[in-house]
C-alpha cells in the first residue's frame, strides 16, 4: 500500500515513533510502504528516506584511511527496506524463479536475514522485484547507505560513540544472526543497519573516495563491491557507520546479506 507523504517546511526534532524526520529543515511524515507482487503477497516493507546533504566518511577521526576524505554528499529522497531481506522473502523469490535456495547454516529461515548470497544473487532479487511490482528496485549506493545509516547523526554509531550490545548483534556473542527487527531501529526507522549481516551495496569499492560511492556499478564489471554495516561476528570497529568492507561480486558467506531501495516518487 502506498501512502501519501506530507511535507512541512519548519524546524522540529525527530519524534519518538520515528515517523517525523528533519533533514535540511524539511519535515517529512511517512508510513510503511509495500508493493504488491504479481504472483501474490507483498514486497519488502519500505520507509521513506528524505533528501538531504551529509558529511560522508570518518567524521569522528576514529576510523581508517579508506574512509577518507570526509566529503559532502547530497542524496535525493528514496525508499529503503525497513529490514534486511529475510529468508522468507528470498525463498519466495527462489521458488518463483526455480532458483536454488541459499544455505541457512542451521540458524533457521523465515524471519532470519538471508545469508550466503552473492552480489549477483542480491541484484537478481531486485530485478525480480522490479518485474513483479513495476517499480525499479536495486541495491543502495554506498553513499545512500551511509546517509540512511547515519539518519542525521554524526557519531560512530547512530546511538553515540560507544558500542552498545543492546543496540546491535555483533562480536559473535550470539554465535549466529538474529531475526530482523530484534534490536531498536535508527532514527529513520531502519532496523539492523549496524550488525547482523554485512550489506551489499551497488557501488564499486575505491579508496580514497573519488565519486564511485555515489553511483551504481555495471553488472558486467568484476571489480570489488562495497559492503557496509558489520555483522553478527564483527568487532565494534567494523560496526561504525563510516566503516567500509569490500569483496568480489561472486562471493557468498554467512556474514553477507542485503536490503533493497527504490525510487520514492513514482
């Protein structure tokens, strides 16, 4: 169901139920959006990420050279998956397309984030969603991902500069992934942006930053893709919002998953 967005230009704070956002002094009230699938059911739950400008990179000085230079990036509004793509959602895609289902490593399927998916697997899912909904789904660019993960914050994590085990699944404490939505959402209403699984983006990895973080790479390229967010086994350093990871597009591990985005105004 697609809901109407109300824009009010005035200064307010982000409210407690995560439905009012302030970016560049624009107030945007949103609801959850889901697109119906042609073969039955609904696509992933999406939330509006408002347009804005932010400083991308190691703005706290706690990071690595690969997170430099800190630079200003502007993004247009877009919709982003409220949750990581789950096994239930990905298995539905596999069944519909007669694709082999990925191994869950004995951790359960259903509401667990899908794992053991390559960049190409993730892109195939977005292409199927596009065909099923007549909306253009894709992976987020690296810049879109960091903007959404920061949600207006300027600290190492969206909750502050100190790691908090009540906010994310990290450090191997559970020994496996956790169901999506088990931890608090960030101020944009996005769950598991830090921890649980690394998230594939649509951007090619380059360091230092030189523009590729803002665009989608061609499917035909074999260059490394950026992953963001850290995982259930990652260290606190890996979970920092500015941290970057990369791998070849064909790699699959128990630490890799993804979430989707699509255009906001269609």
